[in-house]
C-alpha cells in the first residue's frame, strides 16, 4: 500500500505532527539527519511510510526538508502542468510527426531562391542604429 500525506491545512496532518512532537519533542532539539551540521527545524515524513506512525518521521533543517520534498512535488507539478497544456486547443493535434512536418515546411520556405537576399535587403533598409545618438552625450554633436 502506498501512503500519501494529507494536505498541510487538514486536521489529520496537524494531528500526525502533534503526535510526533508529543512523542519526540521539538525538532530543534535535534540536528538534521542529513548531517549538514545545522539544527533541525522540521519533522519530515519519510515518504512511502505510514504518516500516522510517529516513528516514520525524521528531523531535517528547512533547506534539507525542501530538497527532500522537492523531487516528489516537482514531478507532480510538472505532470499537472503538462496535462493542462495538452488540454488546450492550441496544443491538440500537435503530434511529433506534425511538428516535424511543420519544421520541414519552414526550412523549405527559408531555402527558397532569393529568400535570404530579400531578408538581407529588408534588414539593410531599416538600420535603426544608424540614426541613433550616442548614449550619455558621448562624442561630438
């Protein structure tokens, strides 16, 4: 069975942490178990274990606690963001094959005869930098 920690603002979560503090005391009475040399600040639940059991917690400093939780949090966050993007109208139908087809079409258009020369002429005609005054009044006016 895979255990999942309840949401932070739930009464169940608060009850679990209260039981750990009652059993072992405050986390700052201990050092971080990751041996970073800092005092612990949090009781961190050991992922995959039963959160109701006070033995399934360890003391971590804030930095190590965030690093410990980040991997699981980041995976879930990326999964949700990917699902959100894939459900938008702009994304639907963009398979890898269609993306490659679009890429080949754009490359073919760019390699048309005279295309690059026309682009170079347009760039030379604009030249916005030629009429610009130097910054901070540098040089003669």
